[in-house]
C-alpha cells in the first residue's frame, strides 16, 4: 500500500469517524453519566464492535448478508429494537450512573461489564457499518499485492481514528457534565439524547 493511498483512506475515515452517530453519542452520554474514566469501558465496547465488523467485512460476511435479505433484515430489525430501547431509557433518565441500589440504600455505579456490553451492542446494532466497510475498504486494497496486510493496515487505521474521536467526545461529555447539575438541564439532556437515539432507530428502519 502506497503512502498516498493510506493517507487518502485515513483522511476519509478521520472525517467520517468524527461525524456524530450512535457510537459517538453513546460515548458522550456515558461520559456525562459515569465520568470519562469509567466511560473507557464503553469506548472499549464500541471499538471492539468496529474492529469485529471491519474484520467480518474483510472476511466476506457482508457479501453473505447482501445475498440473503432475510438475514440482513433480521440484523437490521434487531438493531432498530436496541436503539429504540436505549432511546426510551435515555428519555426517561433510566440510564444514569446511579440506578442500582447498593448497601444501605446507597446507589451503586453501573458495572464496567455492563458499560462494555452496551458499547459493544451499540456498535453491532448498525448493519450499515458492515455494508459501508464492504463497499469502502476494498477500494483501497491493491489486488495484485498481498491483501491480508493491507486489510490489517486499514483496520488499525480506522480503529485509531475512532479511538481518537471517542476521546474527544468523552472529554466533551466531562465538560458538559458540569453544566448538567441542575435537574431541568439534566432532563433536557435526557430528552435530547433519547430523541436522537430514537431518530437513529427510525433511520435504520428505513434503510434498504
């Protein structure tokens, strides 16, 4: 892979990754609710999903989904359902950092396992990433050269760009949290976050 090809790919995915989407919104919301350090678990979940999807795309799984509309629709509907559930939870303020009763009635923070799991499911709930990867990644692979190393470089580059923007959104959430100590502002944040997740679900439902 030439440097020019890599630089073109990096520039494209860097801008793409920075665009607000389900993953970035989830990282932002988690940082607001649980703090940027604990949101690292959510970042790890989202990043794991991205890497899994890119590797699956390189392995040809996206071609299988495209050839089987039933499988693709099943994945799409599952993604819609999960985004709707997240939207409703966020709208009601039921996805906060202190929602599990602990000893002596003191709420306990959300576990790191759940933070990771939710991030992973958010990333896997959008089949558009898989289809995008199948249509986008091959354009930067030179067929006359060994393909596995090229795909590895592309996957690592994509993951690095995603991770950078996760950090940006998490730090943004940290700053935003200081402004959300007032209940009215916190409720407004919950409504906006929930509405955006529901919007993502509606857009995914309309994907063909």
